[in-house]
């Protein structure tokens, strides 16, 4: 159903392939630029090499997905990349002072943007031989936005216990629970009506509802650490690209890891 719809819009699969890669590359570059500005690099060489280095890592890490070489196997590059993302998040919360040096800012920016968007390129299935281009990323965004909306509404009416008052005062555990439950309901319909998608979307929905709030907390902690209100103003009234994609940056590697594990189990 989803694949047939998008194939009617873009009948040439190669065009779909390039369109998706171009969109992810654009979002990645915009997010990297915002992260660099938010972290307030000094006048050293780091500020001049962060964008080229991030794009080089993104290209080298993701080119095999672009060339249909992704088979959901455990490889050293995937394990290292997932580990680096985890280490960068821990560093942000526990060892923030390490990010006050330009070298630390450089490493964090590259890991925080290049690797997650690289993982995002491996999520859809596309094959010129089977005429397939699936919409995993599209439904990821739907579930992320629904999780945020459900959590906000549940927290507004029932929220009493703060989740992380110093980082994000409006988040509550009641809102978090509501986001999980209602996102699972929506995931049920995705799983039922879009069987061409990878994996079990009840599981994907649960992972997104758990890790999307973490992605928001990571970016909130980053802004708080550097005294920034919004990551940018590219979207009038809604902040920057990072403000809109903070949950996606954490969810994409998590869902990618799930797809790898799903292949074996």
C-alpha cells in the first residue's frame, strides 16, 4: 500500500533513492550547522573543519546504504558508531565540562549529527529489482510526533510527577506513560495496514515512545549547557531543525539496532 503510493508519485525508483538521500543529507547539514552555532566554537581550526569532517563521516558511513549494500549485519563500523552515540550522550549529561573545549565540541557535533542521519539512510527498503521503496522513516516521524502530542496532552491533564525538572520542567512521568500507551495503539494500526515495513511496528512504536523523550532531553540539556533557547530560527515560531529532529536523532539508531536484532531473532 505505502510502496504503491510512493511509486505512483515517483515512478522511477532511482529518483526516489536520490530524493531520499538528498533530503536526509540536507537535514543533516542543517542540524550540524545549528549544533555548531549552539555550542559556540572559538576561533581555532575546529570551527573550520567541523562541517567538512561531519560531511565526510556521513558520506563514508552511509554510502553503502545509498548503493544498496545494507544487509542488517553486525559490522565493526555499526557497533563503533552506536557505542560513540551512547558515549556522547553520557558525556553531555555527566561530563559536560569536556564539551567546553573546541576539540570536545568538534567530536560531539560529528557524532551527534553525522552518525544518526547516516543510520537513517539504512532504514527504508529500496530495490530496483522488486520495485520497492518502503516508508519506515515516514512512519517513524508520525509515531514521534504522536508520542510528543500524546505525552503533552496526558501530562497537561494528569501530570504531577516531574520527569527531569532541571532539564525539561514540563515533562512528567504521567505524560510519558500516556505517550507510550497511545503510541502503541497507533503502532497497532501501522503494523496491521502496512505489512511491507521492516520489523514489528508494535515493538518499533514502543521503542520510539521510550526513546523520543530521551532525544528531547538530550537536546534540552545541550541548549541548557550553552545557554541557548532555540537551536535556530529556520522554522519561524518553531525553532530550528534540531528542535524538530531531536527525538529522531536518538530514535533512528535505536530502530536501526532493532532491525538488526530482528533479523537474527
